[in-house]
C-alpha cells in the first residue's frame, strides 16, 4: 500500500479493515466520482482494486485510480489472468465486487453472462461465490426501459444487490458516495444481530407555540441515528423513529415525527403491531408543551407568556406494551453529580435494562462521554465519537440480552 494511501487508511472507521473490494468501473460519465469513492472506502479500512473498461478509460485515466487506490489498475485481461487473481474462487479473492457506475449496457451484459470487458469478465468470474453490488447511472428513460428493468430484476433474483439510483434532472444518477459506502459496510459487516428486531428513536421533538414557532432542544439526532445504523450493520431489522430536522439516515424503515404525542403514537403503533427484541430511546424528548397552542401566528412586537404542561413519559409506556423487551434509555443532566442517581431512578420507574447517562455537553456534538448504568453495575466509557459509542453500546447490549 502506497504511503499516501496509508495516511487516510481507516481514519473514519475500521468497519472495512481486512476487506478487499474490487471497484469495477464501466464507461459512464459518473466514473469521475470513483476517485472519491475509492478514497472513502479506504478511510473505512478497505483495500481497493480498480478494474476499468475501455470506455471508462476515456472518461477517467487509470493513473487517477492508481493514485486513489494505491494499487495497480486492471485495464485489460492478459496472460496474468487478472480476473481470476481478483475474483477467482481462492483464499485471497475479493470480498466484494462493486460495479459503479453501472451503465444499461453493462447491466445487460452481466444479466446475459456476456464478459467482453475487464469489468464484465471480473463479474462473471465472481458470480458464483462473491457478493456483487451494482450502482446504476444512466438517463431515466434508459433506466425505465422494460428490458433494463427486466435485467435488473433478473440480477436481483440471482442475489445481486443494487444501490440507488437517485432521480434528479431527468437522470437516474449514481447513488451518493455516502450511501454507497454505507451499503457496502452493511453488506460486509458481521451479522451479530441477525434475527433481532430493533426500534430506535432519534432527534429533538418540537412542541408548537403557534403554527410556525416551537419549543425544542439542541439535540441533533446523531447519537440515535448512529445507534440505528450500527444495528442495521449488524443485521438487525431496524425501525428508526426520527424527528423532523434531525440528521439524515440510510436506515430503510424510517418514521418521521415532530411532537412528543406523534412519537408516542408511533412507538405504541410499532409495539402493538410486532414483537421487538430491543428498544433504544435515544431521542431528546420535550418534557413540556404549550398548554394552549395558538391556531394562528402570534403577532410579533409584544411580550409573550407561555403556560406549559408536562408531556407524557414515553419510556414509561414501553414495558407496559412489551414487558420482555430489552429497554435502553438515555438520561441527560447538567452535571455528573446526579447522573447515576437519576439513571437508577429511571431503571426503577420505567424498568429500563440499560441507561446511557451523559451530560448536556453531548448535545449537538460529534463526541460523547457516558456512563452505562444497569441495575447491578456502572461503566464509565472514555470520550469518543458517537459512531464508536454506538459500537460499544451494541457490544454491551449483545452481552446482556
């Protein structure tokens, strides 16, 4: 691995450490994104090898991909049988073939078993034993062509996973780099939560004063989203109840809410409809709401007095509906002095199995420093980013459930 690649290797996470990914690049103009994509995969620990079709080389030079990956680029199949070296059924083969950006032409060839470019030859070689993901990119009318649709459905039935596309400006554009990396991590991550159903809440609720003004708090939703996505990586069936305005997520099953009432209703509906194994209430829920909300916009320029009333305690409802669910609550206090005491009170009142206790410094921040509190023990974790904390939290939950 070249020195400049080592500088970025696993700087964002170690999710793909030990994974060998072949980035197979057909001749789409979206190939210009592949330098960034390769680098981002490396930042999560992957070793990336680029394979380029002749048409791809007319759009982006192989030297660019050599720089991006730190590895030689395959531009033709020679006597060194590069397709077998990368994708053959042997111990050092690739862990994943990622075809990106995939044209209608390339998708059609793969679906028909035609391998007349380095890209399609590598895919054919890998088909029987290696995961294949395809990120399409083409004009929308091409994507909607019945034969293209048929080819995509055929490949899906054969186990090929498709990522995107995004529909913008009349085009079926290649998925974002963030989405592609997310889906790759999810594909290759160990599935320690497979068979488990998980419900997670994230973000700050809003309690309206009038139709455009509301009371809220500084939570960004990062912690809850990180927890939901980590469960998704580990193979759980995840439902994320996320508040409007919180950070976005790539979890497929999402419910958007605004107020405490809406969040409570969504949680109750989920817990009544299906059995969950774990519920994680990471959302920063408002403790108060306006007693007499105005139906029309309140005129500015005057003083305003609000009468507030308590909101329902969502966490108290969870075990009433599903007594056997593993319940993870969050508790935030201004200082550390009361954190453990308040966490233990939540365990007694709401029957939480685990409480994540932190100070208000975590709100809106990329990092957090928490105590993990159960009925029997207290663990203080060092300060870490919220992605790392989500990993540690699920490690703890898996130990306890």
